[in-house]
């Protein structure tokens, strides 16, 4: 039962253009969403997050949009750079009162070409 | 700037062998986690700890054990290795409870044959 889904295993975008990575979720209890970026042979690193009380959060070239009614979020990278080539994981959590137990998607491999 | 350090980076085990994956963090984080990532899958939570002496099961705890005797260290023990435990294991830590971003180590790639 995949509660967080990234339906596109890979995406190729030209340098300078916009990259849009999508994520869908099924559990309506999720109230916090994060994106992690992962390079080969390294652990994931936190990129950006959004609370369910917002519909947009921006940090430099990275913007995350949340559509709660559609249970959908997306990560926009503008402009895309070759260094953005990595695997991007969407993750979600809900308030448990203890630790952040994240549910991860399966990842989307982004390749930014010259 | 060490962050979260995992050892070893790679290991090959025979079925039935045991081993301990080491994880240490120098950020004084109370919360620590173990995840596994299978090919083409997301990360799944094995065990987590909210502080020294406190551990709890995650989504896929069977076949593993953990201990948390200090704030810094959170080792993961495999007692009887099975091929289904072939995976990449990530340790992570965070400063707080809900919604604090996780800081991950670089992973241990384990193969059980």
C-alpha cells in the first residue's frame, strides 16, 4: 500500500528550463510534506518542506506547491542546473506526538542536460 | 562537520551470519532513525529512538534489533541475515519531534548471499 506515490521514475530537462516533479498521496492525515534530494552513494539531504496549512513554499530556485483537495504536491525548480541532477524523494508525515515518521515515495530521477 | 557517520560502507554477509551496522552523530540530536531502501522503492523505517534508552519499532522491524545507550550512537543489529535483508541502510537523526528535517548518513550497502 503505497501511501506516497511518485509516478514518474525519471525526468529529463534542459539546463535553464523548469523542472516539475510530482507527488501524490492517499492518506488524508498527512499534514506535513518534504522533498529530499539524493546523489549517488550519498544519503538524502533535505531540500524544502510545506505544512498543510499552506499551499506554496518557496526557497530560492525551489518552490513546492500543495493541492490538498487533489492530494497532490509538486516541486518546481527554476532555472534547472546540471547540479540538480539527482533522485528526488517526496515524503509525508502526520502529527504523532513523538518522532517524525516519514513515509517516502519511490523517487524521481532528474537529469538536467546541457 | 561530520554529521551522521555510518560504518561500514559496504558489507557482504552469508545467510545466517550476524552483524552490527554502526551509526553515530555529533549534532547532539535526540531523535535517530534507521531506514532501508530497496531498489526502486522508497525508504522504509526500521526502528527509531527519541532519546537514550528509548527505542521503538518502525514499519519493517522484523529481523533487526537496536539499542540506544548514548545520545550519539544508534547501532542496528542483524542477528540471522537473510537474502531479504539485502538493501541499502540509512541512519538519520533530527533535533526535534514532528517535522524536523532528517539528517542522513551516506548509507551502508549490505548484500546477503
